[in-house]
């Protein structure tokens, strides 16, 4: 994310705000790597917003160049459907249950048109971690709406809304979670049982932030990348946005 190939990817538009917000922390604690800082900030934010405690382990090193940055086009496209979600997340080792649990991150935050191309919040209280996302998916009627930029999302047309009220929205990939029978099973379970959702989300988010990391029995990272430089913290990435979303990207909670 510190290199242009990843940080400037239109699918990551908006993440520069999070990087800039955490930079004062990095300046006060220069010994911590960005990869540890950013993942730690994520689990702390989830907990502080009322969510579960996610297991976090330190020791990630920052790569010193962009030679191992993955190619673009590997992030989920929020304008797609169920099979696209499986194609993207199965490749990373996530099953249907884990895909639906990760989507629960949409209980927080909102979409910004100038970043993801989509617009609006998913839930009524987007600064409180809960299972409302699943309840609203099931209970409300989601109507397709084409935005002024040509992108289609789903909105709830509230008959009691007053002038100026912002519509709740869902992404095409969100709606796919209730139109696909195998995904819907987990949406229904999480809507009914917040504690189950919290438990599953904590586990799958911990898995997400450990992707690509190998540890020994004591929890020490043993990736070959760590051998050359050890616990290396690389230079910061610019806070200036370099890429605007062209279609919406994966639309995760942190960048919308």
C-alpha cells in the first residue's frame, strides 16, 4: 500500500485518508512497521466501535521495494455478483461462511462517490459495530438505482423519509448475499444471532490480516522476506491520493 502500484490503484481510492490519520502515531513510534500499525489500528477500531476483540500478532516486516506488489485487478468488484465473490475470496482461502462474515464490515462506514463510485451508508448507525447490516438486507426492499456517474447500486426508498434524509444503500455484491441460497443461509444466521456473527467475524478478520504470513510454533514470523532485513519499517507512502475509482472496486469499509 506504500507503493504506487498498490496505493495508487483506483480500487484503493480513499485509503490515503487512513494512512494520513495514522501517520502521527507512526512518527511517535517509528520502530513499528506500517504493516503492523495498519493491521493493529483495524482491530482496535473494531473493538472501540463495539465489535469483537480480534486476535492480533505482531512481527510483520515492510517490504523495502515494490517488486512483490501483486498485479492490479485482484480485488473484489462491488458491481459484480456471487460467483465473482467466490472467485476472489476462494483464491485467498475463504469459504462461503467466511465471505458473508467479512461482508459484515459493512456495518461500519459508508460509500463516497468520489472514491468508490457508490454513495451512501449501509446502516443507520455506521459508527457502531453490530449485525444491523444483515437485518436490513433481509427486512428492507432494495430497489436498483443508477447514480449520476452511471454506476448502479441498491437503495431503500423509505416512505416516511423527510426531505434531506440520506437513503440507505447496498452494493450489488451485498444483494448477492441474499439472492444466492448458500450465502443467504449465513446472512439469516447472523441477523438472528449477533454473538455468532461477532465470533465468526473475529476469526475471519484475524485470518485476513495473517494472509501471506508464516509463523513458527512460538508465533515468530519465518517468511524468507524477514531474513534479509528483519523487522524493517519502510518509508511512508504519500498522503496525496493518486487514483480515483473508475468502477467502485471492492468497496471495503476502510476506503469508502
